């Protein structure tokens, strides 16, 4: 049992590092596109004032809370966005630790990144947060896939390093 707990814990930390790497890429793209928020403001979605303008993680959190009978006020949209985003990242990291503990960071990491990308489009499409994947142009999908591949590679490398191999 300790082996499973260790893999999960290490995966959570690796997922956090992968999420940070992915967010740095997204933030750089945001700034190149004219965005003006600081990294902290962007990361914590401080300018998000309602669930109507929240990104996908915030919308998922809002839908999940509604399903559970909880009404989240609009002023919690930024916090909800951030919490759900980081929970997804550490969740995929934990899954990496369980599914790919012996794979190298490249093979296991790329598989984790592709899995996170594909699962996001499948789940978010089914929830009505995203359109079906075939409705997005290749440029949007390429940007999203590249960010998820970076997430997986960093999570895989961090997992390997934290495991002491």
C-alpha cells in the first residue's frame, strides 16, 4: 500500500509542476496576444467576475456545484476556475504516477499529456463546456495539444526525478 501512496503523492507533486509549466506557456501566449494581467492576476483569474466569463475549469466547477445543489455566487468564479484547474493538473499527475510509474518521462509524459488533452475534449464536450473536437480549427487544437504535451513531459520528468531514478 505504501508504494501506491508514494506513487500518488509523487504524481500529485509532478502534476503540480507540469501544471505550472503549462500555465507559463499559456501566460506567455496570453501576453503576446495583448493580455495585460500580471502572471499572478492571470493565474488566479482575478479579473473573472462571473461564471459566464469563466474559462472551462470554472464552468465545470460551477456545473459540478449546481449538480450537488450548491449555488456558487459569481464573485467565486475566479477562485473556482483556479481550484478546478489545479485539481485537474494534480489529478492527471496522480494518474501518471499510477499508470506510468516505470515509463520514462518522454513515453509516459507524452502519454499523460495526450490523455489529458483527449479526456478534456471528450469530457468538456459532453458537458457542453466545449464544442465537439471536430468543430475546432487545427491551430486551436495544436496550441492546446502542445501545452498538454509540455504538461505531460514536465510531469513525467518531475515524477522520475522525485522517484530518484
